[in-house]
C-alpha cells in the first residue's frame, strides 16, 4: 500500500515536471510560431502607400510577434532549445525577418515587393513551415540567408578590427 502511494506520488511529480518544464514552453513556442506566420502573411505586403490605420496595425502586430520570437530565443528553456534543434527552427532569424517586414509599414524606405516576399519566405524557412515552397525557392532563400549572415559577420569583424 505504501509503495503504491509513493509510486503514485512519483508519477504525479514526473507528470507535473513534464507539463510545466517541457509541455508549457513548447506549447508557447508553437503558439508564437503560428501567430508569427499568420501576422507576417497578413501584413507582409503593407507598405507606405497603405492607410495610416493599416500601417499602425501592421507595425504593432509585427513588432509584437517579433518581440515574442526574440524573447523565446533569448530566454528559451532546454525543452524549447531541443525542440528548435529537432525541428530546425531559427528563432533569431525568424525575429529578424519579422522586424524586416515591419520596415514596409514603417514607411521610411520603399521596399520592393520581391524583397518583402523573400523576407516572408525566409520567415517560413526559419520556422520550418516551408513545405508549400518549391525546393528551388527554399534553396535560393537559404543561399540569401547565408550570404546575408556572411556579410554581417564581415561587417562585424571589420568594425571590430578598427577599434
């Protein structure tokens, strides 16, 4: 009888641990991932020619999901880190893509529709949701990402060597 009680308590503690430390962070990640994809899809084509209300709504929504992705990336749990590793999510790249999409409604610079579409596609690739894209498109987006990251590293190392 005592062994059954201890076994039940052990199972309850293990279940609580699994839900609280594994399940909740992964569910939050998946919810933020889907929200980012929905918001980006909805607003990726908003630019300075849109109404002020539409630009404001787009900016607010894009910055909210971008911040959520960046927060998950910076404060992620081991469960989220493992989930991202298994499914090959790149939360930092995804946040950068969402913030890049926010430049259109911000209206300070004009961004060509093709560039906005490539940024949206990069978000899909970063969040492992690129099944609808052709393999050629995915490979082209990955090459663009690699080139952009390499250019960023060169800029960083060049500015670092001057100091």
